[in-house]
């Protein structure tokens, strides 16, 4: 029996700041999860404000460590491919501490979904620049203004081989639900970036409300990069949201496991033959 | 002769290591017990490689400096090792023009290969043919071994070997038929892999790193036979996180690395402790700090693995000393990890991991232990309070259980908590598992004793026990080898009559000695070696005579 919207709430006390973009991601996720096979659903989180989400939803979870969500999620999926695995990570977490894992998860096309809560700032550690903060960002570790350019996670994911690439905005609820649902339905590595203002340390509501627009339709192949780079996480350009890219490719779990379910492996291995071969 | 030491030397790319193991296999057919140590630099071509092969009626697990036969495929072998030849020993060398010039049995390996239109690496087959002749090994045995263990271009290799066999002359190293059962020859790494598979390992994750790469290669090559998953991820951090993910799903997993890779895994070790997800980590020690001397042996990571990880938590640590122990104690480590939900570590070293041993499979049996599973009654609590701190397991996919695991301190259900009482309670719950581990290993031999009772007692660990046991036998001394390093065993009954306590280990500061002293055992003298080579039996006998007796 599936848990409804209300039963999906755990008893954990919600400690996000009022106005936090994470609320929207929590609500959208619950709504999408209400119709999924919940016993086989596993949420994975890193460390940061985003990660509290898994404590708040009353489903299986692996609350992992900073940067390692894609690796943890990959291991869960390889252990039991019947599980549906969705990872949540912040921008500091997935783009900073653990970028290699994110790139490799995309490269392998492991059948998991990664939702990146991108608020352009480290919230839990009270306000430092992240890999997607704009140049000149004045945080507590760069009071003079960051001298680094942000990178564009969408083109990074495209280059790495992600087979589903999308972006949404926490203040566009319908789009957010649609994108998370489509990402989970996609067979292969699904990347969802959610622009999510940090009300306390980096309030971007005003800018996003002005600049965000819905792609409505997935751009044709030849316009994918153009759409992905319309906004390069700086001050220029409008910000398209929606699904940018989708392709079908064999998944890592299928190719590696070939019907095997390691979690259910029960085998008596006889090593005598192997020893004889070495005698 | 019943105990023969052979050195085969040449350049990297000469096929020295293959030749060495074939030599061991030739003698093994006559009932000899063998031990092969490969000394090779960290490069692909050139340099100087050599392998030491010891064959004996008795089980041997160490080499001697002094050898009875030197097989030289290059000049350097003579320059570096001619002085190590025992009285009455033989030098067998490639007498082709421009190769080696020395006294002994010269056979033109290179010219034979050229004549037969073989590849240059096939000089090692010529050397093998000549070695067989020197030791008067029956040609039929050579054929048998070549067909079984050199499946590529066997006939050509045999033709080359035969020519050298015919050109060489018998030395005074005649092989004897020992009328003992033939044993398989496997490496320490293979033994570790076999132990894990027997204990139910379903997934192996590893990033290549000497000296543990052999486990990865062995398990990958046998993936289908064992019906396991073998994965080589992007780095060691991914290795351990993926392993913990799979274990959370319910799959028994193991990871393997060396000290440097383990350094990267340490955050995952701590996560394993907090989340109580079982994991077994193989750490093959090599000469460190840092990159160190990557293809050479040292036992300098004992305190690193004993103390690694932020926070206080129980762990299980074994340090096997030979292939049989590697097989058995890896199985024990897997079982303890799953029965007690603690991280377990198998601490090996290059000498053991890459050493090749006659393997006596009748010594130990590995059986998979079943973890305590949730009975399905009431609400599932992943971190439920229990008498010994071990909470029953359920895995995601179970329709009656929500399985919440976490790196944060948590309540019994698995939700983050910072409440003082709950924090203290959970810390206690985890520490209680030390007692669960002790109970689990009650019937498992934690310390091995060798030799006669003597006033002076030698403590050793890991692969160093090979040289120690032999040296102590020659000198009439008692040897103790702790294998379970954590929880550290009670040794009082073993040393109640000991006068002097001496430690023998290959590191610069005496890590076993420090562990003994931490456990209240006074150490009188430390015999140390830290030039990244293992102890040799004859060398160790000399040092014990000089320093201890």
C-alpha cells in the first residue's frame, strides 16, 4: 500500500528557513513519489541543507556523505537493480566535492536520477561561493569577490554522456514535478538541476522570477547546446527550464549485471576445480 | 636435493615472473612445496627483475639470500647476484653473443629463439628447458606443465625449451621424487579472493593499486564462474561508497587497495561505522610513506588501519601470514562484518599478496555466516536497541520495512538526532558491538604458536612469519604470530613463562612491538628491517644469532 502525501511525512521536524527553495523540491518529490513503487524506492542524499529532505520523507533512504551521492546511488542500484534510486545533492556537494562521481555516473549511464539543488551558495556552512556562483560573488570565503567563472553543469553533463538533462526552478511547481517525474521514468542516467534560492544567504528569487522561462518543448538536437548556454550562470541571458536533452543508450546496470541480482545471490561456490587447474 | 633455492633474473619484459612460477610448477609435480617471491621495479620495460623460487620437502614460506642456482637472462643478474651463489651452486646463463659472459652452464637462449623464429620473450622458455636439464627434470613433466600453463604457442615454446634442454648439462641439483601429494600453487591475492567468494561475497569493487591489483584481476577473470559482480570505479572514494551502497541493498561486498588507496577510503570507513553497514576492506601494505617504493614490501600500516577513521567505533582486523591464512581469515573477516555490522579489514603485504604458495586446501574450511535478519514483526527500526548492539537487518524492497541508514547520529529509526541522550545511547550501542565481535570469534584461532618452548619468545606478524618460523626452528626458539589484531587477543597464557620477548617485523619503528606494549606486554628487543625487502631465512638466522642469542 502506497503512502499518500500526508503519510509520506516523517516525524522529523522541518528546520529549513522560511522561504527556502527546498520546500518546493520536497513537495514536488512527495507528489511524484505518491504514485511510484514505494517499497523499491530509495532516496540518497549528501550533506547540506538539501539533504534534510530524506529525513522528512518516510521512505527508504541512505543519508550519505558530502559529494558521494552518485557513487552511493550507483552502488545501491548495482546491489539490487530492482530498486528505483533517486539522489539529491547540493551544488557544493555534487559540483564541488564530488564532481568526478557525477561525471562518471553520467558516463556510465547508470539508471538513477540525480536532483541537484542549486542555490549557488553553501547554506549549511553559512555562505561561501560554489562552482556555479557567478564571478565576483562575495561570500565569506571570498569577501573580495570570487575570481572564478562558474561552470555550466548542463553542458558538463552533456559532455559526460548523461542521457537525460533537465533544469527546473523551485518557484515553478508544475514544471518541477513534471521534470522529476520524467527523469525517474527515463531509463538511464537522469540529471535534474533545480534552481533554488537560499532565502538567508543568496536570495535570487527576484532575478529568477524575471529571467526564467519554460522551454515547453525539448529543443531539437542542433539547438541543445544553444539552449543550454543561453544562460551561463552569470548575469547575462534568460534562463530556460524544462527538458533539454534525452537519448536512449544501454544502461550500466543492465550491461554489468546481465540479470544478476547481487543482493539475492545465494551460492555455494566449489573452488576445487579452480584449485585443480592450478595444480 | 630436498631444498633448493633458485634465482631467475633479467630485464622487465623478459618474462621472468612467468618463468619463475613455471619452475615452481615443475618441482611441484615431484611433491615439492614452493614459495615464489618476485622482486620487480615499478616499470614495464628494462630495469632489473628477479624472482626467487624456493622448493622444499617441508612447507616453506620464505626465501634465502643464498641460492643454489642462478639463471641469468642479462648481465645485471650476474653483477648483482653472483655473490649470492652457495658453495656448489650453478650459474645458468644466456651464452648468446653479446649477452652474458661468466662461468657455469652457458646455453645460447637468444640464438635458439632466433633459430626457431620465436619472439624474444621466448628466451624464458629456453631458460626453462635448460633449468629442467640442470635439475634433471623428466622431459615429460616439462611437456605436461607447458601444455597446462602456457596455452599460447605451446608447441613453439616447447621446441625452444627442448633445444635448450638438449644443449644444457645436468648440475648437482637433482630433483627427487618426494612421494608427496601435489598441491595447487596460488598467490596470496588469489587466496584472499577465494576466501571472500566462499564467504558469500557478491560484489568486489577496486581501483588498481599494487599489491592488491591481483585480487581485482583474479576476480574479474573468474566473474562468471563465481557469479559475482566486479567493478573498477573512478577512484577509491567511489570504491568504498559504492560498496556501502551495495551492502545497504543486501549484497555482500569487499574492496581491495593499498595504504594510499585506503587513505582515500577512510571517510567511507567512518561512514560504515556510523551507518552500521558491513564492509570488508583488504589493505595490501607496500613500502610507504606516500608513493614510496610501490612494488616492494613493508609492514608499516598496522597502526594506520587500527586507528583510521574519525570517531570511535569497533572494527575487526586480521593480518594473515600465508596463502592458507589469507583464504581463511578473509572469510572470517567477511563473516564478522556481516554478523556484527562492523567494518572488517584484512591487512596483507606485498610479500604475501604477490607471493606464490603451495596451497593446502585441507587446512581450513570457509563457510558463509548468515547475518541476523529482521523477523518482520512490528515496525522496523534499523538501529533497534539490542543486547549486543547488533540490530536485525532488513533491506530496501521489503514491503513491511522502511530502511533508513545515515551518516548522521540518529535515532533507532534512522532519523537525524542531536539530542544528548540519544547521541550518548547510540555511541554506546555501537561500542557494545566489540563484545559481539569477541563472541563471534571465540572459536577462531587468534594467535599461532610455532617451535619449542624457549626462554626467548619471538613475536612476528603477517608474511614475516615465513622466515621467522624457519629461523626459529633452526635456533630452537618459540614463535608467536597474532593474526587477529583487533580485538587484540589475550596472550597471557602464551607468554607466562617467557623470559625475553623479541619482535621481528619489516618496518622502521616496531609497530607490532608498539601494539604489544599498548596491551601491557614488555618488548625487550626489536629486530627490524625496512629496506622494502622481506626477511630472508638465512639473513634472519644471522641477525637473531647476533642480536638475540
